[in-house]
């Protein structure tokens, strides 16, 4: 899909990997609806990228009404700009590490487990679900992919933890593993509408989420990378997301972005 002149919805677009993707898509002529809980960061992204190319919607992806309002706002903005919806990138995510049984003999907290799933998994599927009727109603523009009748692309964000979750990552791995597992059936459901599905699975990337790690944990994770031996940069995630938008043959795939790393059991 040609990015220029299309509108993309990005949750978690006010920070880290989501923000870098918003910046990349705008750089290539796209329009971005930034959905995030963090109003200050959302306003900063709009002022950086321009109010003509971006619009911020404060949104909590665990609240279906909040998503509905943001999607409706995006649809109205699209009517104003005339730049049709092209895709949705649900990148909002959290991590709440906790072991199955701690040293005080307390098992994993069920509310904490459900909270991680509600943001990372339900928050992903609910946003995608609510964007789909609008993507399916899009008339493919007269650009390069016209002959394919491509209407849209869904780019989900999993993690290397979907495959090699570390200690303390049961809930995070459950949420990301589910996203990886949903990729193929979602692709099969949406192919008849000309909507593709690609999932990116990063390992360690610089962001607000990973800035909370201690130096020891970070160095240990970087040491597990093959090449390059460093955390990924948000722009490198954004490059992959852009390619996933542009390349019509990428569909039904879960793509690791990990510098060859396989996460060790413990650090
Ligand atoms: N950074 C990494 O190393 C890494 C690795 C693998 C996967 N990921 C995934 O990438 C995605 C982006 O993470 P990041 O590293 O950029 O983190 P980040 O903390 O920089 O950004 C996450 C954004 O999501 C928003 N958010 C959180 N909960 C929300 C909610 N309920 N509703 C709306 N917005 C909400 C936050 O306000 C924040 O702006 C996440 O899904 C994360 O799990 C990150």
C-alpha cells in the first residue's frame, strides 16, 4: 500500500515504538490518528508532526467506549481530510512482571494477569475490530496496488516473549503469544476484503517501557543479542512497520525483529 494520502490509526502512538511509527508514516506522506492514554505526550507528538497530519485522541484501550469514540473521531477527521483509512497499528502495551509463585508462597495475582491481557490482547483486538468496518468500506485508491484491490493493513505488535518468555513474563507472554497466534486466522478472515495482517515481534528496543530496566538487566539482554549487540532503536521498528504497510506480499506473517537474539531463561 502506498502510504501517501492514507490515514493510519496507532494506539500507544504517543511513545516509543508507536510514536516512531507515527513519525515514519507521516514522513512518507501518511496521516496518523494517535490514540493514547497520555494526553501530554499525545499533544507533544501532534505539535512535533503537525496538526494537519496528525490528530490525538485520548483513549484507554481497555475501555471499548473509549475506543469507539476515538475511531468515530478518526472517521470524521478522514471525512475532513479526504485521506482514506489505510490501516491500524495497535501498539499500546504494558508489562507487569511477576512470577507464578513468589518467595512468600503467593501465587500470581489474577487481577494483574487479567490487566495485562486487557491492555495487550483485548485492547489490540478491540481496536482492530472497531476499525475493520471502516477499512472494509474503503475504496482502494488509484495507486500502484489498484489491481490487487488492497483496502487496508493491520500491523499488530507481539514480542520475542511470545516465543521465549522469561521468568516473570507469564502474563506478558500469554498476551503476546495470543497476538502471534491470532495473525493467521485473522489473515484468513480478512483476505476477502483485501485487508492484510502482519505482526511484528521485537526483542529489546529502547522505549519508555524498557528505560525502567536496571543497567544489569539491560546489559544482560544486550549480551544475548547476536548482531547488532544493542537494543533496537524505535526508528528501526518503524522501518519494519513501514515496509509491512508498503509490501503487499507480506501477509499472515509474524516477523521477529531481534538482532538474532533468543531470550535466555533468566538474566
Ligand atoms: N520496547 C521493547 O523492547 C518492546 C519489545 C517487545 C514488544 N514491545 C511492545 O511494543 C509496544 C510498544 O511498547 P513501547 O516499548 O513503545 O512502550 P512505551 O511504554 O514507550 O509506549 C506504550 C504506550 O502505550 C500507552 N498505553 C499504555 N496503556 C494504554 C491503554 N490502556 N490505552 C491506551 N494507551 C495505553 C502508553 O501511554 C504509552 O504511550 C507494546 O505493545 C510492547 O509490548 C516492546
